[in-house]
């Protein structure tokens, strides 16, 4: 019998992982199989060669035991461990494990009590309101399951961007090892375009020999071409289809031809690299993140190509948790990590008191934490600064979390929804509008509450919320956590037109999560957000003046008229103009 290839073995390994989850026990063990399966898909040599050369253990996550398992699956297509597990549940029941929000023990229960043994049967039972006959299944869980199935259907084959980055990185390492002559290795596809969910796993590289070659041993497709064709190969592998079509059209108009062989005129190739192709077409280089549609070519021709913000423009980490709420590291560690990455400031925002599940800070804890900030700030002198903020829950009625007299203690506030996701649209919108109108609010956090491949956002009139953010000078958060990437980049152009400011926030719960900022920058770039509209692209001094001006105005307002805390939209607009002026000066 033919030996199983990497894709088939990865499937079997993943099945073992899933069956282990169903059995219960250590979830990390189950995860180890899933990870090994994914890494198997990044191979750039046939699995047969790797097994023959006894190099399985060079694959990340593959130790003695898993290597032995892979070798057996490769040669025989199964393993006693797998056969033993297969007798416990039908294969179709495993599909249920992929539904976000349905835990393995619940899936087992549904199988045992209601005889449900496939995704289809699960969906039918949920639609027919039958799940609740099993113990522990209420209408809320039933709704969540239906939502999860819908997400699953939409997200098939997609990976979160940070995980895709890891896999592509591993594939590039494999390629360097398996094909030492290959240079200029670059991920392409929707990953290079900065999409929030990745389904194209493509690497492009330059090979020393003439001609074109394609390698595909797992999930990653590798496209290799010589120096003369590298640009065209990269351009076509990056897409999008619409963008490439617009370029082809432009080429034809200019009496040229653009195809996989490159950009040609009178039968001669006139450009090698991507840069040269754009230049020969009379265009500036169009950043891959902007290549989602064909429209950008027209913008570029009119000289109106956006100049999006870059990683190096970000000067402060504005949304960071410590171990005083639900973070992993201490305040000193978080500050040190931000400083060592050359940021000029850290905006400390632990959770507020209502978020008790996340260790939200009570007023006396806030006071103690702020004293710690003061003493740390004295040690930094002028090269770094911690600003005293809070991620305040937006409570059900739209107020912020602490009494109004207490809010003035914070130098800035990120207002976020962490509860009552299921309000109806109008009430949810009114609730958030109230928080935006609160003069103490500096930034509106993860606006829709979505979690990619896990749950959609709550019902919300996003347009009204953005308009209010623009009117009140409240920055719109681009939450950079790859599970959130909220607000969705598709809204940014409209938000920019309304006059919104953005804040690109790591929402870091550990020192390494500070680096998630990058994914937020990628989203901002996709939405064409320029540096001048990013709050934390401000240097420390202008950032400090911005938040201090807002705080002082808020304090004045509550002194004057405690009964009506909302500033008029006109004043918010004036504040925003002031900030934009500051930006113009510092650029
Ligand atoms: Zn939050
Ligand atoms: Zn947070």
C-alpha cells in the first residue's frame, strides 16, 4: 500500500488530538498532537524523505513518541492507539468539537443522551429546539451553538493571523534547510495583504536556476522563480485577484502586457521586481495591505494613494494589563518590556472594579497602584513614562465604572464593554453612545466585542458610534489582539472621513503580548489610516498634553454641572482639531 503523505498523516494526528480531547484528561497533551499536525503541513520536502533520513524530530513539537507515531501512520495508515480510540466515538461526532463554544464534555453528553453524532444532526437539533431536553443545555447554550456552527462554516480553512505567521515562518525555515540555494523567501497570499484571517499559505522565493518550480508537500505552496520573474511571481501570488486585474488592465491601456512572465512591451520584459513593475506602469509602489481591491490603482493614478502608519510610528503602548488584574507580569516588568522595545510610554490600563472575574481594581487598589506608578516614574527620568489609566467597564446603563469624582484620578480612560453582550441593537448603541459622551473617556475599546472564529460582535449601530467618537474626540481602538482585531478595518475609511482618531492597542496581558501591536498596525494599514490619525503615534509630550487637556475639561465640567456630564459635540470637535494641529507640528 502506498505510504501516507504529510497531509494524510497530519489529518490522522489531528484526529488523535480531537479524540484525546473527547477522552478528557490533560488538554495540553491533546494540543500537542494538533500542533504537531499543523507543523507537519509546513514541510518543504516529501514526508517520505524526512522519515527515511530519520529527521522527524527536527519538526517543532515532535518528540520521541510523536515521531514514532508519525512513522507508523506514514507507513501503515493507522496506529493501535487510534484504532482503540475509534471504537469510542463515530468519526462524524468529532465534527462537533470544531464548534466554538461547545466543550468536549458537552459534545459527549449530546452524543450519549440524544444520540447526536454529526454536525448536521447537531444543527438540526438546535434549530428544532431539542437540545434543551439534555441536562445542562439551556436556550442560551443552544443559541451559542447555532452561532458557533455559522462561524465554523464561514471560517473553514482559515487561521488567525498570528498562528499563520508562525506556520509560514516554520515553512520558510524548512525551505531554507531543504533548498539552500533559494533566496528572497517571502510569504505571499492574503497573509502578505494583511488579512485578519488567513487561508492562503504561499511562500515565494528566488531560485538560482532559470525557470519556475512549485513545491507542495503539505498545506504550504512554495513558488520559486528566477530573478527575472521574481517580481511577477510575487505580485501574482500576493493578489488580490481584483488588484492584479486592475494592473493588467492598466498595462493593456499603456500598450504593455502583464502576466506570469512579467511586464512586457514589444515582446520584451521591462521589469523584474515588484517595485519595477509598479514604476513601469507609472504607479507608486502599492503596499500589499492596500491591494484588497482594484480601486486603489485608480486612487494611485490620481496621486491619492494613502500613506498608512508604520510599526516604527507607534510611540506608546496604550492598553496594558498587569498581574494586579488579569495580566501575567508586574507593572515594573511591563514598563521595562515596553521601554526595552523603544516605546516612549506605557499607558497602564488594568480592569476596573466591575470586572471582578478579571481581578478588577477597587478604589483603594487604584490608589496604591498609582503610588507605585509615581515611584517607578521617578526612576525613569526623561526617557520613559507610565501614564495612569484604567480600562473602565461600560456598565449596563452606559456609565463608567467608578463614581464620577474618582474618574478624575486617571490620566486617561479606555472604556470597554465586557458584559451584557445580548442587549438589543438600539439599547446597546445608546449604552455605548453614553460612554463615548462621557468627558472622561479617552479611547473606546474593542468596539464590537467580536472574537474571530469564535463569536460575532454584539448588535450595534457602528456608524452612529463612530460619528459620536469623531464628535467627542474619543479615539477608536484598533485592538491588536489577533483574536479581536476590533474594530474591523473595513470601517476605517469611513471613520477617517468622519474625522475619527484611532488608537492602536496591544491589549497586552503579558510582556510578549506588547508585540501584538504589529497586527493592529497591519489592520490600520489595510484601512489606510495615516500616522497623523493615530493617538499613540504621538510623542510623549504631545500625548501628555492631549490627555491632560481632556481631563481638565472633564473636571471643569463636572464641577460646573454634575447633572449633565456630556460635552457638546462642538467642543469635542474643537479638541480633535487641537490634537490634529499637535500632530502636524510633530511630524
Ligand atoms: Zn477589554
Ligand atoms: Zn484589555
